[in-house]
């Protein structure tokens, strides 16, 4: 194997471990952020999939990767990140804005 092949063979396990730790951290922090904002959700698959409900709006959220997708629309709205999910719920799902009581 060449020098680069040996390099990546040595580095790949560390990168994989870091990626797994980051996804686990995202799962915990995203659920905490949602709970702090009073957003109701159901946890599935050990927290890997959250079903978020606000008013009559339902969103599938995968906090490890940050991907979310709305349900019940002709065209699903897809986004990434818990903060963008909260913004979407404020605009369309009946979640009060953070500044409002």
C-alpha cells in the first residue's frame, strides 16, 4: 500500500469515532433544546428519530444528522438543524416565538 493508503488506514478509525461522538452529542443537545422551548416530541429508536408536534404540524426530525422533514403537505419541507426547525415551527406550526410568552 502507498503512503496515502497507510495514512488513511490509520486515520479512518479516529474519524469514524469522532463522527459517532458528534452524532450522539447532537441527539442529546437537540432533544434538550426542544424540551427547553416546550416543544412536544416522541422519541423513537433510542432518540435517533424524534416525531415533533406543534399544533397540527408534525415533523420527523433526526437529531444526529440534523435533518428534518414535515408531514402532511403535498410537498414536504426539508431542512437541517434544530434552530431552523424551531424557526419553521414558529412560522408554520403554531409555536410562539422565543421572545413572546
